[in-house]
C-alpha cells in the first residue's frame, strides 16, 4: 500500500481537483461624475472603451427611518443605471464587473467592503470606475454622509458612510484613470434644505480629477416622482436618457461629458420650472470624455435643435407598453398618462402593445422643441387566430413536447404552416425559435426569437427565452440585460429568474446566481432548473454539502420520462455551451444533458471531500446519459486513481487508465488533457514496475 501511494504521488499532484466544466414628489440631492466606455461588439477604430468597474447602491425602504422619510424610486433608479451601464448601446460595462447593493444589501459594512476592498483591488491605471448611490444623504457635525440601509438617524457619524472617506478612496486608493461618481443623496425628511449646501460641497470637493455634475445648486432640493418615466428621480431619469443617446448632440454615437452636462441641465431645469438646477463642477477632466457609446445613433447629421420636447402618452386600457423608436419607454395605465420628456426634436416612431390585442402602430409622431405633445394609443382589435394556424400550432407543440430531434423537426414543419397562414402568430414564432435551437440551428432560432418579439414587443416569455438564445451563442452580457428587463417588468417571472441564475453562473458571479435561483425557487418550489443552477454556483464556491443537497433536489424534481423532455424546453432551451455540455439535438436530448450536469456535480462534490465510492457511482450514472462527455471521463479517471491510492487497491488502476484514455480520444485539446496524459504515464510506469 505504501509503495503504491508513493509511486503515484506525482500523479495525484496533477490530479488535485476535478475541474468544473467550464407625497407625489419627494426631494433629492444628486451628483454625477465622469465616465468612459468598455467592450461590446465591433467598433470604429477611433472609439476606445476601457475596462470598467462599477458599484451601484440604491436604498428606498430604510430599516430605521420613519415611513415619511422613506423614498419611492431610489432602488428603481439603481436598476435603471445598472441596465444602461451593461448595455452595448450605453455604458458598455461587463455585467460581472458591476456589483449591486440594493435595498437591505446596502449596509454600511457592504458599502465599505465594495468601496474600500473590491474596487481598489481590481481597478488599474487606464480603467474606468463608476460609483452610483441613490438614497438619503445626511449632514451631521458639518460633515456629509451617505446613508446605508442600516443607518441610525440618532447616530449618523457611526452608522453612515462619510463623504470624506469616499473622497479618500476615490482620490488615492482607486487607481483608475477615469472615475465617475453618481450620488443621488435624497434628503427629504432627513436633513434641512439649508444643509444641502454642505452636502453638495462635500460631494463636489472629492477630487478635482472627476467630472462632476451635481443635481442641484446650493440650498436647492432635487426630486423624485412617478411623472418621469413611470417613477424615477428626475436627475437619474435624464442621466439614463442621455446615456441612451438622447444627449448625443452631433450624432456621432458618442455621449461626451459636455453633451451629458448640457442635456441634463436643460431638461431638469425645464421640467422643474427652474426649481432644480444641475451644476457642473469644472475639474481637470477632458470635456470630450466618452461617457457612453451608442453605435446605433452614429450618423452624419447636423446638430439637433437646442431644445427638447415631451410626449404625453395616453391609453384606453391598463398595462399598455409603449415603445419609442423601438425601445421600451414604460407602461401606461388608463387615466394615468405616461410622460416622456427629454426627446430630441423631430419624428419618432411610437408603438403601443398589449398581449391579446393588435398593436397600435408603429406610427410616426413629431416632437417639437420645448413643447408637450399628447399621443393617444388605442388598442381596439382583439388578436384573432385563423383556425388552420391554431391547429398547426397545436400539432407543433405536441411534437415539440416529445423531445428528440425527429420530433423537433416535425414541430418545425407545423410551426412553418402556422406562420404561413398567420404571419403575426407570435406564439408560433416563439416555439419555432425553441425548436430550431433544440436542433442547434442557432441562426434560425435567433431569427424567430426576434420575430416573436417584433410581433409582440411585450411578450415577456419570448424575451426571456431569447435571453437563453443569447447565452447559447455566448452573448452573456446581453442575455443578462434581457433577463433584467423582463424582471423589472415582472419581478415574479420564474423563467427569467432561472435563466438569469444560469447566466450569472456562466459569468462566475456565483452569489448573484444563487440569489436569482432562490427567488425562482420561492416562487415555484417544484420547478427543477433553479435548483440545478443554485447547486452549480454553490459547488463552484466550494460549498459541497449545500450543493449536493440542491443537486439531489433537482434530480428528484426532474425525474420524469425523458420522452416528456420537451416540457423542459419550455423553460430551458439549452444554453449549456459554457459547460462543455451542449450537444446537437440529433445526438442527445436536452433533458439528458441537464441530468448529466447534475450527476457530474454530485460526482465532483463527493470527490472533493474524498468520498470516492459515491463519486464513482455518480460519474458512472452520468455516463449513462452522456457517454461522450470528456469531463465525466476525466473526473471518473481521477476518482478511480484517488480511490486506488486511498485503499491500495491496484486493480482500480486499469479503470482509471480506461477513462483517461477515453477522455483524450473524445477531445485531446482540453485544458485538462495534459494532466490526463501525465496521469496515464505515471500509472503505466507504476504498473510496469509491478
């Protein structure tokens, strides 16, 4: 036994761990600072977007403040900033580089950890760092403070975050070249208006290297209201609109510091009848600094008119989603107009949609400089389906729910019939996309996902499934943005929450993945998939006991006849590419892929705690679902090898050799292939000596 352990010591050094496959208005005081952009798709060579990191903090319902001092829209503002930052038509931040502390997570300890540990540890010269805070600001003892969720109004100095500390962190500890601070410090009911001068000055004087745009002048107040985009702080509303491209005055696709400053100042001042005046603080920043990159806005055109206009959207029923120039602008209720200020003068396309009704639009409406234009949306015609189209669709769904390639192909033929009879059949387009994706025809799948959304822009199920399509093709950041857009509209959308958990797992954002999975599980405890992605994220944080329990829960909930696997595809359309697990539907059913992932996870959990017998059983069972997975063969080879050293049973070595060799036969180019070759050499050398 001792000779076996010694001889295989080198092999075990290489074999260490099984690798994972891959009142109406409330007053606010606010400040913005400088930004530049990051990496979406291809850009003109003259547009440079640096690596970027951001911290977003938003608090509305404070733990220790009275009801009258709580805010309405701070957390919604924080989510809006997050969405525009990670958009390729906006900030161009990578999702994994944007951390959020929303609501009860925005504690003083959490803020200190992110500001004083995370950001200084990741940001380097040449990078961009953005910090956004939406919540209350306090002045105590002549010093300004940002109020975390757990602030004690009777002991502000000890329980709030000092602006002086923020200035020290930004000025000397964060090494980024571009530093941006957006601080929405709302003080209604928390500090006196005359204290705003001290608060604003503490925000402004952080560092002369920042581009700073403060929401209001000294002694002014800033506001939040449902009148702006369905509920926002007015300053944040215009910052987001500006970064979406409305501030791009010369239509070059770039929003600069000067452009955003001018856009926000004009619109906030006009919207509040000069009661709130954003103030630019001149520092050593470049006025042409790139704040957002919006390539779709780039066009040779003259500068727009100096003023902006407003659409006032009215609808004849509740829950009508409004799209301006193809982008969702919010939801309007009957009798409660949706105001959309800050629009560039000229023609804009307007469309109103609601599931079950034919859309109103798209049609062109004109924005006039400095004027409010009422746009009335009328949804009058219930969507009707041709009987032949419905019959074809039903047959297609029946085939689709059976799973396997031949049934997916039969489903495609039926969905084609349905769409030929009724080209506006959005459900048929969605299921066509799902079937094509199950067949690994990703270009066709993407086409039909986009068609379903084009037909019914408020089709949240289609948007959530399209996010899964984006995961399949590796566009994870955009998929996260799609899922977040669905969740903002429908916080209880289990499909979007589940897919978001998978997307975060792909980005190695494991705590966020667990949080999204938890929400999905709370809403739908019997739905299997959230347990799988929760288990994956726990395992990859080395929480093996908790991960094992979640894998087992997934296995129990998904233990149905694989012939019914199409039911699973209603929710999960594959997106296993990053796990090294995605297979063509002609080779294997998606349900088997997911079962294989769970069993592999169980195998790894047991191996990591040196329980090799159950690890071997789980990996062997995983192979029943997927004989061609190289990761499973590698993990099984390691388990046999480690078991051999643990027990001294040399008869297990041939089994280890078999699986290492099979792994190399399937894919000799994986990262773990060299370790497999070394293990083979060590085992063969030992056996030859014996």
